[in-house]
C-alpha cells in the first residue's frame, strides 16, 4: 500500500506527461523549508532512513494498479509503466541528525519527471513528520541541559506515527521512549514502570507499591502522586527502603513538588533515589525546571506533536528541467530556481556561521574557506544506496551527529524565543 | 507489531498485577476528554472502526513476546499469559460521526485489569488522532456552508496517519481526498489533477494545459496560478474551451482572486467552469470565503493537524474496580469516579441540550424524558463485535450520523470562536 500513500494528482500528471513525452525530461526536485515554524532558530533532520526505504522499496503491484484502473485514475499505458517502476535516479540529502535552516536542500532528487514526481507526497509525509518531532525534541534536549528526557507521547499520536516519533526524538537526544515498537523496530531504549491505574487497582497505595517492588525490584520508579505526594513518598521509601530507584510525580507544580520531594527523600535517607517528573512539559516547561532537583523528565504530547508545529513546513519543488532552472512565480515568496549546491561555513571554533546555496556557474567560482563543510551527502546513485548512506541513517551515528551539530550552533541559535535562524542562508548565482 | 504499539509500563503493570493476583479484578476504563481543545464547542468521533479492529485482532505473537523477553520487560509467566491474549470483555462506545463534549465516555471497556490495561496506548493513539482530525474537519464543513471540501493534507502528516486522517475528514463531511490509499482502503472518493510542477515541466503553460486536457478531457481542473492568473485563465479557456471543468487557484488572496476569476470566466463564456481554491485554508479562512464565488475548496495542513489541536486530549481512565468507584485525586481537575451511563437530552426540535452522565444507584432514578437518546452503543460483548457495531463504524453511516448531529447542534455550538461546549455535561450520582 506504500505506493498509494500518494496524492492522486501525481498519477494524473504522470499519465499526461507519458502521453506528451515530457515524462522523460530530466528533473531536479528539492525538499526544503521556506521558513522555520514559529520563529525557531534551526530545524533537525529525521526520517531519511525511511526515505531510503521508500526509494529502494517503492513498487506498484497488482493490488495498487488494480485499484487505479478500477477507479479510472490511470490508463493502460500508465499502468504498464507503473508495473515496471524502480527508482533509478540520484539523491543527495542531509543526514538524520543534521541541522537545517530555511532553504537547506534536505533532499535533492535527480531523475526523470515520471520517476521523481511519484515521490512527492510520501517523501514529504515522512520528512515533515519526523523533522517536526526532531526539531521540537532538539529544543527540549537543549533546555534540559543534560538531564535525560523520556519520550512518552505515543498516546497523543497516531499509532504508526508514534513509533517514528520515538525514533526522531531519540535522534535529537532523548534518552528513551515508552513505545515498545520503537524499541523492537529501531532499537530505541524503552522505559516505563506504572500508571495511576495500577495504584487505583489495589486496595491501597502500599499494596500497589509492594506489588511493583516485588515484580521489578527496589530499583524501580514508584509513581507517588495518586493520592497525596508526601504520604506517597513516605510509603514508597517504607516499602522499597532507601535504595528505591526513583519516584515519579506526574501532576501539579513540578518545580516545587520536586524540591519538596528531594528534601523529603533526603530526610528519609533515600539520598540516591532520583526524582522523575512528567505532565504537560514542553521546552519552556523544561527550561523552567532548570534550577529544580529533577533527575529526569518525561515528555508526551508536546514532543510527538512538534510542540506547536506538528509539520515541518517542507515542500518538494521542481527546480530544474533538462538543465533549465524553473520556479513558480510567487508574490511574497522568494523563489530560487535551479539545483543548489550547499556549503556550510564555520568559525575556527567549529561554530556554524552561514549556509551558502549556490546555483549554476557560480558553483565553480565559490572559493573554498577553512571550516567549509557540506551538509548534503550522496544517498543514492543510479537507484542504489551509496556507501555513505548507511552512516547517514544509522541511529547511533545520527544521534551523535545531532549532538555535534547542536553543540556547534551559535549562542543565538540556542534561544527558545522566536527570532532569526541560527545562521543565515545566502544564495549565490542567478535566481 | 500492533501489540507493541504500547507503552512499556502497561507490560510492567501487567506483570506485577499477575504476580499479586490483582490482574483478574474486574475493571471499567473510560475514554473521555476533560475539556475540548482551544475552547471548541464540540468534538466529533472518528477511529472506532480501528479500535474495533484492535479489539478483535490484538495478539501477542512470537516476534512481540521474543522482543519483550530479550529486553527483560516481562518474565516467563507474563509471556505465557500474553501468548494467550484475546480480548474477552464488553465495550460500549460513541459511534464514528457522533458528537461529544467534555466527559462523554467515548469508550467504556469492561474486562479484567490485565485484559483492559494493555489497550490504553493504542486505543488513545487511534482516538486522539482521528478525533483531532474529525473535530477540526467538522468545523471546516460547517464554515463551508455546503460547498465541497477536498482533503489534501497527506504531505503534512505521517504517511500512515494521512490515510486515517483522510477517512476522519470524510466522516466529518469532507467530499473527497487526494490520498489514494484512503480510496483503496476505506472507499473515500479521491480527487486531484495537477501541481505547479506539471506546468513548470513544460516549455510553456499552454502546452501543459493542452497535455492535461488531452489526457483527462475538458472536464478537468487546470491550475492557473503558476505564472499569472489572468493569463492562465485566458489560456485555460482557449485550450479547453468554455466547457472547461474548473480552474484552481492555490496562492494569494483567495477571495479577491476568486472574484476576478469568476468575472473573467463569465466574460469568456465559461459560465459553467467552477472555481476551486486552496492554500493555507483553515476553518477561519473558509469562513472568510463565505461571500466569494468559490465552488470548492482544498484544505491541507490545517485539517490533518487538527487545526491547532493535533491531539484530542482524550484519556483512558480506570473508574471502577470490582464495583468500587475509583479516581486519582487531582488538584484543579474534577474527578468523577465510577462507570457512567449516558443520556443526551434534546428539545422537541431535535436540538441537543444536555449530556447527562449518571453513576451508581442514580441510574435507576433518572426519569426518562421525551427526546432522550443514548449516544453510547454496545460495540463488543464477550470479545465479539455486536450487531450494532457494524453501523457504528460503517463509513457511509458515520458520515450520515455526523451530518445529522452537526445539524442538531444548538446555534451557539456552531460558533468558531472559543467558548463553552455546545451543550453542558451534567453529572448525577455520587462523585
């Protein structure tokens, strides 16, 4: 069904282009964001692992083509063409974990029009979703200042999207996820112990805690805010002893609750018991906990829904046809026709300063500077994944890349307040 | 993998409850919203078709259990229990297309703790996503005042979520979707003709239009805003003749563009050619087009992302254990322990006036009134779907139900402005 995760107009365009011969024109499509949502300072790439799977696995089988024929979407000639579909083009892209700014070509697809146009919807679905989550998650990771974050938003997202959201958050630096499928499918570490329902199920809090400690050991995390937090903590340490792993508080004013909990735990001798908090946290709520004695935080709704920006605003635009730069004329939107080469410039300290996008003959005239890096890497050549693509989508490598790139943002780029991108995008060449 | 679309803590709770014998306690869980997002007046149910699939199809196979054992999530006894998992409880729920307000029990699950607790995450994922889309879509349908809406937001949503978003929008009253998989899987009508890329691919707009008309006939919709709308419309009618099906405008000030386009089309004799507009429309943008000569509207980002509320805020709460009402103590949150029977009251005109939620002995004392309806229907009994469940999740029936319920909202409930729910929720009985 993956092939049908597509807008109908891609098929009607394909049919018309096959009929008039334009389908074979060599095209370049670029995926980029015109702007970052909500005045964010940077975006973070995630989802390229799934884009690569689509590029290699996209097939039009009998089921899909049968549907198109029954519905009258395509004619017999188009159906035949679809039956032989294999992606055979070249693709460059930003690796998972890479930072981006407006204009950054996250993906550059070079192929015939027919081959490339069919990718538009599915590629955008993947990248708009995963980058929305990764971008929000990265801001939370920066706000958490090294304290581990647990992604626990699956219940606030579509059940399939939730799995990929967990992966994207992990790329951005989240320590773990509550989502078991993300563990099974992607190797993201999973976490979780109990909900209020477990306490309510029991005759009293003490029996619930005893049951949990019996099943999971004293290293477990006990949820102490079902009835009364002070009593909950006292009971928790009585049941588990001062070696209790952690207490979790899931409601109320988390900063003050954490302070009281820390003091109470210390008074009870449970000085090694950690304090975990959760409950409607976003990057701003995390930042407000900066001075609180919180050892780990759970984040739900806000991370899986992109914290106010549930889609990354990425578009898939035709920029070149048979070597001719093309662009829609748009009032109020800067258009930059032509395929873009990209160089990211850095200070000697490694801090990023500029994203330079170059078209046409200007490429030959761009003088290399020390500190130049190219954020776009070859992912596919002639339909086959490159050697470099494995590292570009490897989970551990992507996570390390994100940590490196976030560590090399200029200070202004770390601000949670709306403003200009972390570094400017400069266009060179005809536009 | 569906079974693993689950938070890890459900499994750890299961294990601890199996060990101490509480797993077999008879529990009632309810799914409801504490409040409607953004001061909305009503919510609309979608996703119950998928909830039913989960209730019938949820199995823990070797792959899933193998993962849990390797990761040390569950012990051997829990693994054995999971291998035999079949949902064998009773479920009542609001049908797809039903309206809801705060407190409405969208789903009531009666089963052992062990059986019911495993459903929490996946049920919430489904309903939070689909209801978010359906709720936003319903507001758009009301704002459109009978003009057809096309859902075209797939590229702004996760590729799997997009398919279910298209279905949810159709339940709410959208006429069609761009998403082919929603057509193939759910029978939602699909629509779409061409994008700007198709025009840019060609040497000029005229050849692009000629190719499209040759492939799809004069009844097609030509996208006229790639270069200059006035020229685009003139060329479109020259190429297709005055029998051209429609023109689409995808940018700029849609109301004024539509007025100019209508006048120009009429002047060219294309009086039957429809004007279709799209581009960043949400319910407010649709409402602003109220007086414009627009025949159909395409809606993308806003509908698939819930128009500012990407998740419906639904929770899955344990309300009863072995007949004992239970609730977490929450500062600032009204808690209503116990399983709720529900009656919706109406004026003689059929307009809904009140959602009455009744617990315990109060059920026997609630006097029936003319106009009482019960929005909750039996969906599953002893694990088997009821006869009523087929209608509750049938796409056409759900769409008709939504139209009926939206037509019976009180006037205040039709407002797009934030405010109180369309009708109040009243609790009767001990709480």
